[in-house]
C-alpha cells in the first residue's frame, strides 16, 4: 500500500481579468505565500449565481504552495480577491519530483 504524505498544495482560483490575475499572482508570490502561480487564459465558467445563469470568461490561477503556508494563502486570497465569493480549492500534492517539492516547501 502506498503511504501518502502531503508535501504541498495546488490551489485553484478564477478571476475575471488578466490584469487582476497578474495583480493577485504577484501579491501571493511577493508575499512568499506561493512558490509559483500559473495564469491560464481561455477559461469559460458556467454556473448559477444568485438564481441567475451565468457564463463568463475567466482566468484560472494554478497556485503552488507549501503545507505550512496554505491557511495564510487562503486567507490572503479571500482578503484581496475582487469576487464576493472567490473560488479557492486546495488539492494536496502527494507525489512529485523531489527537488521541485523541496522548492515549493521553501
């Protein structure tokens, strides 16, 4: 049986403009809450918000962070994100390249 140890997290969030994505990504990296943030364009989000059907163009932020920084990162996203209810989903990293995982852990 494979024993898994959480070595870090990939955190996903979406945002409505490239400029705002860059501002948020830069803040998280400069504040050392994230090792790296990828900004993925071309995302189309389809959802229900306040009983209304919505379909919007968004940018996906793929944020890599350590286990130790996760709670502070989530709190900071909630603090500075322009959405009333920002998407913040953390996926554990159980396995990966050792050197890369050490880099994420800082």
